[in-house]
C-alpha cells in the first residue's frame, strides 16, 4: 500500500532522551536472536483518534501507514474517525486518499463509513461519486444516508432530484428527521417548486419537527421568503420558532434586506441585539446592506462603531459592506469615508476592490478614479478582477462616454476569460448606447451567449434612452414571444422610452399591460408612471397615480414636484414639497433641484433664496453645481443679470460651463450683449468645442442686428467642425411619432399641412397676430423673414395635429430646443381660433395653451 509523503513514524514516536544511547555490540548481536517487538494495535488506534480529533490529519494518516507497515489492519472505526475529521476540516484531498486506502484494505464497509463518504463527496461538490456510493449501499442505507443524499442534491442545484429522493425515502419506509426536512425544504425554496415545499410543510407540522428544531425553522423561512416571496409568512415562522440562535436571526435579517424591506431588517437587528444574541460578520454585512439601501448614514456609522467593538473590522466581507454603505449614504456623494475604510482594510480581495470601484462609479462624478483604482489593483498583482469588476469599469467608461477606453477594458475582460458573463456583455451594450453607437449595442446584444431578462432590459433601456422607442417596443414583443417573464425594470424602461418622445398613447398601453400583469402597486413602476405622464404633458394623470400610491419614497415625491415645476405650477410644486417634509421624508439633492426650478419658472426670487439656504441649514445638503445653476437661472430670468454674475463670483468652487450657459441664455432673453459675450468666453475657456455656446451668442448678436459678428461666429464653428443641433418638433398620433424640421416637405401630408398653415395665418392675422420677425436669425428681407417664421417645426407639428386629431383631444407638441417666441405667440392665437388646447414641451418646460392664454404667463 502506497504511503503518503509525511513524517516517518520514528519522528512521530521518538524515544525518551534516557534511552537514546549508542547500542552496544552485545545488544546488536543478541537482537538477531529475538523477534522485534510490534507496537500494540490499541495504542496506535488511540494515537490515530487523538490526532484526528485534534485536527492533525497528516499525523493521523502517518499513524495509519505505520499500522499497515507493521502488519496491523486498521479497523472501520479508525477510517471513520479519519473521514469525519477530513469532512470537519474540509480537507477533501486527504479524504479522497483515505477512501483509496479504505478500498485497498478490502474491509467490508458499514453504513457509518459509507455515509461519511457520501458526505465527503457531497461537500466537495462531487454529487456523481456521492450518488454512486449511495446507489451501491443497498440494504445498508439508513436515515443518515438518505439525509446526506438529499442534502447533496439540494446543494448541487439539483432541486428536483432532491425532492424525488425525499419522497423515495418515504416510500421505503423511512421516517424523515430534521435533517431530511431541512434539505428537502431547501430544495423547494424557489419559485418553481415552492408549492411542493408547502406539501412538505404540512408534513413538518404533522410530525412536530417545526417546534423542535432550529434548522427546520430556518429552511421554512427560506421557503416563504425565497420561494413564495412572502416575508409576512417568513416572519410568522420565525416568531413561532421556540428557539432562536444567531444563525436564525441573521437569516431573517438577510432575507428582509435582500427582498426590499430594509426597514424591517434593521428593526429585526435591533430586536436581536436586545434579546442578547451576538451578531456575527454575516449579520453585520446584511444590516449594513439594509442601511445602505435606506441611505441612513447616522445608523450606518453606529453600526460601524459596533463592528469595531465586536472585533470584526478586519473581516473582508464586513469591510466591503462598510465601503458600500458609506458610498451610498453620504449626502453629498463623497467617497472620502468609503475610501478611508478601504485604505485601512488589512487585506484586500477581489470583493473589496470591486466594492470601492463600484462605489466611485455609482456615486456619480468620479469615474476616472474608478479606472485609476483598477490600475492600482493590476499593479499590485495579487488579486485578479472578476466579472463584477469589469461590469463596473465598463459602466464607468459609459459615464465618461469614452468608447476607446471601454474597448481596452473589454479586451482585459476577454484576456481574463470573463467576457462571456452576461453582466459584462450587458455593460458593453450600455457602453455602446451611452456613446451613441446603437448598431454596435445591437450587435453586442446579438452576440450574447445567453440572453436573459437583464439582457433584454439593458437593450430596451438603451433604445429608450436614445429616443428609439419603436425599437424598444419591438424588443418587448420579442421578450413576450420568447416566454421570458418581464419584471418591473422592463416596464419602467418602456415607460421611460414613451416619455422620452412624448408618446402618451404608447405609455397608456404599457400602463394597461402592467395593470394586467399585477404591477400596479409596484413602487418603481408607479414612479415611472408619474414621470411618463408628466413628461408626456398629462400632469393630472401623473398626480392621480401619485395619490393612489400606498408606499411613496423620495423618488415618488421628487418626480411629482419636478412634474409640477415643469408644467408651470410652482405653487403646487412647493406645496407638494412641504407635504413631503411633513410626512417625514427627507429631501435629497435632486428634490432641491426640482424646488429651485419651480421657483425659477415662476420668478419667485424670495422663495428661491429661502429654499436655497434651507438645503444646508435644515437638511445638511451642500449645494452642488446644479443648485447654483438654478439660482443663476432664477436671477437671470428675472432680469437681475448683474446679481447673477455676483452670485457666480461668490460660489465656493469654479463655475462650470452649465452655470455660464445658463447666464448666457438669460442674456439672450434680455438682450444683454456684453454680458452674454463674457459668459460665452467663460464657456469657451472650459469647453472650446461646445456648440451651444456659439449658437446662443450668435443668436444674441442676430437679435441685435450685428450680422457681421454672426457671420464670424458661424465661420468659427465651421472651422472647428461644430454643428448646431437642428430644431425638431414631433407629435404622436395613433401610436406613431411624426417628426418635423424647419421647412420640412418630406411628410406624406406636407401639402395638407401647408394649406392648413396658410388658412391659420390668414385667420390669426385678422385676430391681431403680428409676426415677430426678430426671431428670424438670418439677414434676409422682411417678407422672407415672415415666410421663414411659418416654416418653423412647431408650427408644422401644430398644423398636422389639427388635421389628424379630433377636436376634443389636446394637441401635444414636443421640441428638442426652446420654443420660438413667435411660435409661442402664434399658438395662443391658434388655440383661440380653433378652440383646441395646445400643449408644448420644449427643452425647458411645458406650455399649456388654451383660449389664447399660456400657463407660463409669457415668462419662460
């Protein structure tokens, strides 16, 4: 029998120092006349068991070899002890070697040894060998054998085989114990087999194991939470468990955290601590995750303190959870605390590197640092990235719209053999979409090894965000045909696609479908519905969805406030904000952008200052660039241009192009050429290739008749290959979006459209309409300017709406740029002349025009 290469028996059993003397010649002579004394079997067996119990398996196996070398046959007890020690220490390689020695011994194996072998191979993930041993046992199978095999199948993702084995055991006359029940129920803890689990649950109640074993109770918690998604029943099981240990507390906390009820998870954690149970690293990881979801920074900091006192700060999993908590919970999006936790971790693995990289990507605004961290990780060399790492990195490249860098990252994923993961493929699709490469995104989708719901959701969301709602709806039909069940994110993406182009008809169809699918109470979908109806011009429908919600979060409130602000209902927006505060919901940065925007659209300067100051005073939110831009917009629209400049100079950081662009737009409205020129220069310093700044300044010069300067700007744009974004208006009729550009003659009904425009022009001129040719930004004759005015895209869209929609229905027009002032005036007359309500959404806000009046009160 082959021996392991381990220390010799002489080293394991040394002689006492007093006996270590050189042998005399006489003793050497006489030794040849006497048999060598053999060691006693029981002594060696006791040594073997002692080494095995102490976890020193190598010494135990050396003892086993020594027994064999001296003609002593180890018994089954010795082998059984060794196997159990290997299983306990998860030393599967030595366990297999013991199995080999056991086979060579030709001993007749009993059920105890065979059961240990099944457990050995089961825990090693080798279900086939475990199954082979089980099948050859015959009459030697006992309850332990069945339990081990059921557990093996359950942990090898062979749930159906585990269930069949459980019922085969019952047919063979065995009565299941707590281990059988736990394994069988665990196999049923999924959506597909949960109904079978309920049958076994009845069996558990009947046999009385529910009230006597913690393991069975934990399995039932998983059955109800993971299989039936019923956290209430899972909690009832937990409450009725007569004994609760740290494992059961951690399990129920984890399931509530994972299944979108972080508040209950935290409440359970507090209850656990009060009962005297000691949380472990898994408990802290779960409750920190719940704190992250709620963005409860103060509570997360208290947990951090508990982690330190519990001596678990050095644990990698807890460290990763702390990194994630600080990344998601800081009010200003700072990654400083996350980075401190990461830098202080004594050991980094792929989880910790990925956590900090993902934190930078998700915090928004520091994607370059995420890329830099990846470089540090590679330079260190001790840790290899996983597919989650590459998914985060590709997202960072997408945020930066840096396609070349994204391609390099993807090549690294290929090099590490991780490109085939769906998460990496989905991130690649998103990268191409963010970089306006939809053909490449589509190709990446087609090349996915396996298309799952996440893959479909990614491509649908990509098309929706690129204003290709028709393609996103085509993919939705493909999902339905493939039999994949759509989820809340699918509907949310489709609603976003409908909102992006103002396709309220398609949005209403999606609404009907999700009602049929039973998603009407889903918080995420309700928030998407509010946004869709609001962005499609039906603010009252959005408000109805909001009122019917039973569970509102900060996103729900912010969406409604934003909707009212965009529709010119500043009072309703601010009233909604105050109600939100009264309900105990804390505002975030986005909420304040909506509030300040509402004040800006209505010229409410005093209110704007009040809310701007309240950000930091009452809610600890440091104003970001967007908030300063809102205040510049508020002052600029109101005509206080010099005050706006002083405000910019007082900012705690350098104003970016957004702030100066906002001021430049206000200068155009009020005709302040000199200040507009200064704003444009500041934009060019930061972004020389920003076409919007050139266009705004050109329009400002044109409105003042400075045509030479207009020509110079246009020549400069041409030299830099900068192209002005073409003005486009569109309208949805019968679920089809019709787009129009200035002077458009491509539409099939172009003749009828222009005939309608001629009729409208004659009619509204008699009512007092006078074309404002100042909005024609070209140096042409006055008569030609008037002709140009009636070729504007928004007028074409209105004319088409009048000839293609019935009278009671509002005409909803959408434009990618700011609505033309002359078009705005003309639409007021058209609404009065035709008795039709006209709703216009431009790049700034909504205009509800009815009976000659607009909701903006000519202030936009």
